[in-house]
C-alpha cells in the first residue's frame, strides 16, 4: 500500500517509524516531513492545508492511505474533501469528518456534546460579544481559579487559568473585544477548574468499534517542577502508574464508550484517533479536552509501546474488522524528553546546526525522533521550537528517563534546553 502521511513534527516521525515497519507499507511519503522522516520515506514539500496539492500527489503517487497527523487539515475538512472527490474517495483516510473534528475545533461544541452524552467534564458557560456583560457577571460570581478557553483553534495558546477575578475579566475582554485569537476567540468557554493529575488516553475508532492504543502523561510547562509557560509538551511517560485497572475501567465506562456511542448517535462520522485529555480528580476521570489526532510528544511514547501493526489497524478500521484486531503492548516503560530551542515557547532562532550521535552510538532501546529539524546538505538544522524527542525504554519510568538523558547528553545545538525532571513523580 502507498501511504501519504501529513505533518512535520515528532509525532509524524514516530508515525513514519512505526508505519515503515509494516509489511503492508510499500511507498511512504511524508508531507512536508522533517530531517528524521526522510529516513523512512520520501518527504514532499506540500502545505498540510493545500488540499488541491495533496489531491494531485495522491493521484500521482497512487496513494491508498492518507494518515493525517495535525488537527488543522482535519478541522478544515480533509476527510470530506477526499470522500466527496471521485478520484480520492477510495483512499483510506485516517482522521474524522469535518463535523466530528469539531470535538477539537470548537470547545463549545465539545462541551455541548459531553453535556448531551452525560460525559463527566467541568461545569461551564459560553459567551460572545452579544452577551459580554452576562459573561462578566458570570466571572464575578465564579470560584477561583477559573478557566477561560477560546472556542476555536489557537495553536495551544487559547486556555488561561486565571487565579484572580480581575485577571479573568481582563483575559475575557482581550479574547472577545480585542479578538486576541481572531475568529477563534469570538466565543469563549468559561469553566470551573479541576484539581488533579492529567493523563492522555488514545483510541482508534471507526465510529462503532474502538481500541485503546495507549496512554501517556505529558509535561506541558517549560520549567522544571512544572513551572513557567505552557508549551506543546516537553516530555511524556507511559504507562502512568495511577492508570490502574479500576481507573481505566471508569474511563472506558463513563467516557470512552459514551463518546464513541455518542458520535454514532449524532451521525458524526469518525475513522481515526480520539485523544482524550483527562483529569484524574481524586480517582474519578473527567474530560478536559478532546483532540481529533494523536498527541505530540505523547505519540513518541505511545507508538513505541504499541506492538500491533499500525497500518493493519488502519486497514481494519476501514474494512469493518477493527473489533477483531489484537492490541498488544511492550511491557516496558517508555519516556521521551524534548530538546527545544533556546527562548521557546517565546521567540527562538532557527537554522542552528545539530550535532547528533552516529546511529551506532544510540543504544538499541533508544529512539531519536526529529520534530523541528530540516536537512541542509549533510547537516541537520533546527527548524522549530521543539527540535528532537529522545525516547527510551526502561524497566520503569526512572530507568527510561535516565536512558533518554544519556543520549541527550550526546546531542547539542546552540541554545538547546530540555527538562531534567520528566517523570519526577514516578522515580521507579
Ligand atoms: P486544553 O487546551 O483544553 O487542553 O487546555 C490546556 C491545558 O489547560 C490542559 O492541558 C490543562 O492543563 C489546563 N486545563 C484546561 N481546562 C482545565 C480545567 N477545567 N481545569 C484545570 N486545568 C485545565
Ligand atoms: N501534547 C499535547 C498535544 O498534543 O495536544
């Protein structure tokens, strides 16, 4: 099968690494990819939202399967674009329809969906410029902290946890009146703060059957001890010790199954991944957010632990046999640590030369996934805020983290930074 993978991050390098292991994978193309994905297929210089260029490529390269990494093309309707086009409709698209991708594309949509389906989530209300004064009054009587969310996609920056009423009022006004995130913040969801530990669970579904393909804990803050600004994710560990059988059962019974059944009941077509961002509040799972894709850097620990052939799973998702698939996991722990550019998540420089260890110097239980990198002749240069994700397996999380750091010590580029304390709550 010829496969086109859309995206360019660490998630896509991990997907390319995993799919290239499948005997179902003939030619693998990655658009646009990075210096790492080029080791597993052919990078194509396409924009992830240029659907016409993607169509031309699908026809030219005789693509059978389109795997969509990031949310933007999904929220913009790449699934529907393919299914409504005679030349493309036979292609297996891994990703939900535009209507279903609203689970990620609109916070208000996802809150209403959870309300209709009785799925546990924080209490909330939504506001626009039309009921701005009512929003201010809602904030004034709300307990603290209070969470404000821009309704639409805001590159991971649309959520504010305000610790004072004044801060909440200021953010509310900036989002709605000053249109801080453009159209994405014309509507704002205000919700109560859930206190607990976060965990991300990943499911592959065809809209009726589903399989849990893994879970992970992401470390989102830039600074050690979970301090400083939010990032796309500075590292991940899997499995997470508190995800015991009892918590997993509650998650499946109260959240995962009702979500998949709710999608079917509401006629929301879904063939792809659901990312459940959960909060464990005193042993009870609540949904913080849905995403319609895999996480980054969660994928860099989830796929290394998944032993099942991913391309075969995608084919099963498409041909109605997903229910029969056997999912198995590597029993070892996995940890990934992100090496980022100096200044990230603020301004940072690109084009710095990366010194990488030779393949023979990387232990066999360690994987160096590229994120923001680009090839330039023989060199690999930085090309983003998050540059590399170094994943290692270990007997426990502490061991996996220690191994990842051993390889990180052999990598360098000007301004390189990584968190030394990924997995700090789980030393063994
Ligand atoms: P989201 O984009 O909805 O995932 O929000 C980004 C981050 O904000 C989450 O990963 C949480 O760390 C935090 N967050 C969002 N909603 C809440 C909430 N209701 N309570 C506590 N933290 C939250
Ligand atoms: N690491 C969080 C995300 O992918 O949304």
